[in-house]
C-alpha cells in the first residue's frame, strides 16, 4: 500500500483485497499513513521550560508547546509527580490525580487565607444566582441539609448519652 | 487582568491574575472579546476531570483581538479579530497533517489520548483559557482564524466549538438521505447536532432530554421532534416503537459525563466517581440504534473507564465513531453556512453575563436556571 516502505513480497496475497475507499475515519482523517514512519516529523520550535512540566510516560518527551498555568506544588504536587510515574492506562495514574485535586482545594483555601483573602464560598458557588432564579429549590436544599445535619448530631448525642448510662 | 479562577468543585470566582505573555515564538496574545461557558466546562466545574488544578482559568470557546505576536507568527497580525478553535494544534505532526487537529501530538505533554485544549485541566495540556481579559494562544499560525468582515462576533465565538462539534457529530453519523437520527442531549451541542443532521439529508431527527424548556427550544431552533425521557417510559423501547421496531439509523451522544436518567450510572459515575462519568447517553444510544447502525459520540467523558453494553455493540454490528471536533478542518464550510444563513449560531445564546459575575454564570448554566441554553461572558475590556 501507499507509504509502505517495507517489502512484503514474501507474504502470499499481501494487500490483494486492500480497498482505500473502505476508510471509516474519512472525512475526519485524510489518511497519509505518515505515522507509520514513527515520531519522525520536523518538530516545531521547542518552548523553553520555565516551570515544572510533568509529562505522560507514554511519550518520550515534553510536547513542543505546553501550558504553564499552574505548576505542581505542595502536597498535591508531590502526589501528582508520583502519579506521572504510572501510565495513562493505570488507575495508579488517575486516582492519585483526583486525590491531588481534592487536596489542592484545601491548599487553595490555605493560600487564600495566607494572602489575607477570606474566600466567600457562598459567592464562589453562585448562590446569588440560585437565590434569584430558584429560591424555592435553594430553600428546599437548605432544609434537607439542616434536617440531615440535625439527624446526625442527634444520633451521636443519643449514642454518647447511652454510653454514659452504662 | 481579570480572569475566571477555579477554586475547587462548584467554586469559581473572577479575580486578578498576571497578564499572559509570549512563551513560544508561535504564540499570540489576544484581548478576549467574547468567551463562552461550554457544557464540557461543567465536567471541570464539577471536579470530575483529573488534574484540574486550583488557580486555573477555564474557557475554550473565545474570540479576541490580537495584541502581540511571537517572532514566528506570520498568518495573523496585531489588530486582527480572530476566532480561536478550542483545539491547540501544531499543524506539523503526523496527526495534524491528516486534519486530526483535535489529536495533535505536540500540544499536550500530560496525556497522549487528547491534544491540547484551552483551559481544560492539565489532562489537556495545562493551558489557561479564554474566560479572562487576555489569553495566550499557542501555534498562532494554525488555529486562530480571522473573523470574516461583517460576521457577528456572537456567531464567530460559537464557531470555535459548538457549531463544529455539533456538525461533526452529524458528519460522523454517516447520515444517508432519509435516515432517522436520534440525538441524546438538548444542550447547545445536541441542538446544533440535530440542526446539522438535516444538512446531511436526515429524514427524521429526534432529540431526547429531560429539561422541558430545552426541548421546546430544540423543537423551534432545530425543527426536530423532542421528547422528555421522563415522560416516555423506557427511551429505548419508545425509540424502537417510533422506528417500526427497527431502531434509529444513527444515534448521537451529545451529553457525556453528566448524564441523568439511569440511577446506577448516576451513582457510580457522578456521585462515587467509580466511572469516568455517567454513561447513560451512550448506553441508550447503543441499545436504541438499529443493527448495523452508527453511534457518534461527542459527549465528553473522563479518561478512565465507563460501563457500557459492549456486547450489544458486537451482536448488533455497530460502528462507533467519536472524536473531539477538528475545528480548523470544518471552519471553511461552516463559515459559508453562517454567511449564507443556513446556520444561525447566535440564536443559541440566551445569556450575556459580565466576566465579573462568572460564579453566577456557572451556577445558572450548571443548574439550568432562568431557561439558560448558552451563556457568553463579556470581559470588561472586550470593547465590542
């Protein structure tokens, strides 16, 4: 077939039923089979690495360009570094990243407080809009949360009381 | 500059961040004129995409005026008003050369399964996005496209994702004249997929969702049938009956990870994160398409696993086609459709919200408040 540099003449019947029109990837992909030549294209100019960039171990290098938005840092960064030792095929990659994301939320709050900013979580969650457009729903959610919280507190109080009685 | 700032699941705010700068000779800096919140931003907002770091700015649908260009940029210049495809693509790798601009191999170091995407976590390259006053645009010779004279910026901003994704969803369906197409999800992309299905000659287009105002909008905007899955019993059985017991020719999943409608999928996929989101839409698609039919997936899922009836894919002889839209490949045709009045993207926009109120904007879109279909954010320096 096109772009095939290897000689398959020793394989009887090689390619006799090949039909280039039978390509379910078209028109998404204009097949050139260039990737059969491997990672051999002329790469764009490489972006200088000014911050730590973690890269998948399913590729040999950092891509020519990359985002520098939020380099790994703190405890979440340590977990992310460990995660990138595993392949994208491994839960050992993705689950620690999710854990790191949750730890990063706490780090974000600490960072806010350190810089003198008390995060307004009510505003950040957009409750102003919820209050404006879905007041009934918001009140219902608040009531359910209050009842559940009361139930949990009451349960533990009762448990504590029972313990004291013995 | 003012920018959206992610603080954790369901928590975002607008805050001051440093101005972006040229970091590569093919970079450009744009002053953002329009940016949208996309349905797929909600996966980030809900905390379901791994490696979404606190402090990041989301936003992969935006237009802007070029303020600065790197030394290797030749295709655009300072002052140009450009629309910026959500894919970050080098144009040089084997995949870009085959027009797989959503699968570039030189834009995302963190994962090989997806190319770089603006403002879409480190799993998609770690780039800040366009929900800001300014944004860094890498590979400015490849992606950014000058907005044709006379085109409304509201139309242009929807050409960065919603229109090409909806169009490619229909295109990947391999729709033949007279085919019945079922679209799961009446969000902006689903509505656009329904609309575009007609362009490929569909004979019947059905959209399935559970939000009545969106179904009503879809009926009017995409001239299709629209049904609430809470009112039709089992949607698979309903669709079988509607197609003389054959099943649809083509089913499109335009929902992705946030799907409702199946308690087991919702609990394992969205609440417990045991799956990469709830796969209800693709599950229904597989079971309601006809034997030998085609499933087209543009709904976004996380990078781990999902529970779907793969045995039925085999037994029914189905073809599954899926990809991130290749915006650059599709733009010439779609610009033509907008200019000729075949498509009216800005008709999807229901909310224009100042960037300063980004927290409320996310809440409104996420909770489907105030009959929201598509919100756009206007930054204080948009200028138009």
